[in-house]
C-alpha cells in the first residue's frame, strides 16, 4: 500500500526534520511525504532549505506553501489533495517521532479490513500512554482518551482491545480511500482542535468502523507549535479558547439535540479544570471560547493574526 504522509507545519522546521528522520527508518517503505507549511512564505522557504527533496530511502518530500494559515484541517486537506492517488493518508503531527514499525502496523490493520481508518498508541517521552483513540461523551462535550495513564508494554484495556472507540487521535491516524470517499475531508471551519473528532464521529454515524493497531507506537512531544503545554498555568490563549469553542461546535454538528445540556456541563467543567487550580487567565480564555461556541463562531479567532 502506497501511503501519503500528511504533515502540517507552522514555523517549526526542527520538529519536522526530527519526524522525517524517524520516518526514514520505517519498515514500511512505500510512502511519500507531503508537508503543508502554514506559517507564510518566509517559513516555507526556510522549511525548503532545511529539508531534503527525498529521504535517504528514496521517498519524495513535497512541501506546499499554504499561502496563509489554513489551520490544521485546511493543511491536512491540502496535503490530501496534493497526493490524490495514494492508497491511504497518514495524518501525522509534526511534533511526533513514530516507531520504525508504526506505519507497517497501521497498514496491516487497514488491509485486514473491517475498518476505514486506523489509530495507534500515542505516548509521551516517559513511556506513558496518552491515548489509543477515545470516546466522545456528547452529553458533557468531552473527549475521553482511551488507555490514558497506562504504560507502553502493558496490554490494552477492554475498550481499545475491542476497538470500541469513536474517534482517533489526530496526532497519528491512517485513513483509507473509503473513509475519504464516503465521509469527505476535515471541516476547515474548526481551524484547530477537535477537527479529527468531528471527522471520526461523522464516519461512525455513517456506519463506518474505526480500527486500532496497538503496536503502532508514536511518541508525541505535545504542544511544540500550538502552545498546548502540560502546565495548565502556562497554556496560551489560542489552545484554550479553541479547545473550549470547538467542543461546543462538535456537539452542534454531530449531536444538535444535546447542545443545551452539553454547554452547561462544559461550563462547569471549565471551572473545575481551571478555577480550582487558580489558573484565572486560562479560565478567561476558556470562557470566551465557550461563548464563541454558543454563538456558533467558526474559523480562526477574530483576534488571531494568521
């Protein structure tokens, strides 16, 4: 299976170079890399200077200038359009370091059949599992990562083992041609965050199944380009705002009848998450995003310079 690896960059050539270095050791070698640079012409030229046109294994590396900041979904959609003949597309964050067998495991699960997209194991540098996909709680407007807190090497829990997830992590997900053909592309009006959740929920609600390849391990050095750092007091305005706004948008788009209840639950969870930890600035960012979701505001935030 020939795979187009889709990466969206934003002025982070070092991250992308490290990701490509890991991809060069992949045991599945039938792939090409397509990178959408969202950071403007200067960032595009810098990325071209930093990366080779081909990996040492011969795989092509194509870099596309987005022209403006299209957001994550817009960047992924442009990557897919740039490689329309691929057998599948591997959506991969630039701040990831995939295991050398990760793509082989993802492809093997997709080719086994019974699913249209496949996720793997996203983990941190200490070997802690971040997620093996997740379950979206529509009443709470909340994503619940499956197997979060387990360690690499431990067997997957019952939800992951039974592939009972309804979304995959956008940090690493392999989507087949059936997925894109029947579901369509990512929604670009989300701009950033939760677009992969809505994409997967759309597929599940269309009767399609998501698969998991538990051995497809991908290290995620989270937040290097978006500011979504682990310290809650250091999280910036954009990730907090968009995270809260887009939770409401997912509910609007996929579970319209639950918006009122979900919005109330999201409001309470905001206070539990930020106020009890004294993260008052982040609480303000989150409340403004929550209000924007209620108003059905979409696209990049009006205050963001893109």
